[in-house]
C-alpha cells in the first residue's frame, strides 16, 4: 500500500475485507492484507463482546507463524440484539428474518481490535461498541434492500458503508469507522504503544 515511508516492522492486516483495507489506508502506513483461517463459531455461553475480543485476538495470532517479526492487526465484529448474537445470514431468508427482528429496535455492534507484536508475542486487545437504532421498516423495504445490496456475508444483514445506512434512525459511536469494522481512533493509540505513530514519518 502507498505510504510516506515504511514502518520499522512489517504491518499485517489479518483480514480480506476490502472495507477494512480501505480504512487502514487512511493512516498512510504500508501494510499487507492476509486472511486468517480461524473458527468463528461462538463458544457455549459466550456473549457478543467476549466473542469479538476472542476472534480479533485469534485472527492476529493465526498469522503469527507466517509473520514472526511483524505487527499484526486483527479485527472482528459481532452484532447482538438484546443478548442474542446475530450471525452472518448467508441466505436471503435468514437476512429477512434478521432485519425484521431488528426493525424499530437498538442493535449493538461490538468490534474487537487486536495489535500483536509477533516477535515478542505480546498483544493488546480492545472492544469498541456501537449502538444502532433501526428504523421502522416494512416487509417490502426489507425485501427490496436485500435484493439491492445482497448483504448475505455481513453480521446483522446490512452494509453501513452502502445502502444499509438508510436502515438506521441513528448511530451512537465514538468512532465513525468502527461500524465498518476497524476503529481507527483506537488503532492509532494501540499502534503508538508498539512504536508506530502514523503522524510521524516512519524510519
């Protein structure tokens, strides 16, 4: 990726998401994106915030053997309606059911963020919540939205970086990037703790 100067350690983004890659590009640091292979199923009794924390950390550590002297960024997002985790729908029927249950209600999205120094095997992980209030939606609006955007691989059945923004009454967040999947404000803080400051030319 283009940057003013490469950081002292390689930076690896543990994600194949083009949206996360586009967000990380805003920090003007060189990085390589690589998708980790982990089991994303929740463990028994695991709540949404715990799952987001665990998956973000697991993604970073999964790439550690391949990149033994890098800073690895792992991130994962889990949506919850009340105490129920909303999975990726994968099909239109499930997506319709999810959005029908979410309409008119608040949904919390927990985004886990981990930065791992793979050489030292030290990491820091945070979880950033975002509260979203869905509009009152008709069945026709939900059906047409699904047809237009096909959000079948997205937790909660929407893409806020696209037409999904029209589903919401409001978003309550400390960082507008968090809902897309990478809380940049927290990421800058964590990177600085590992010696990378995006505001300074890296040497």
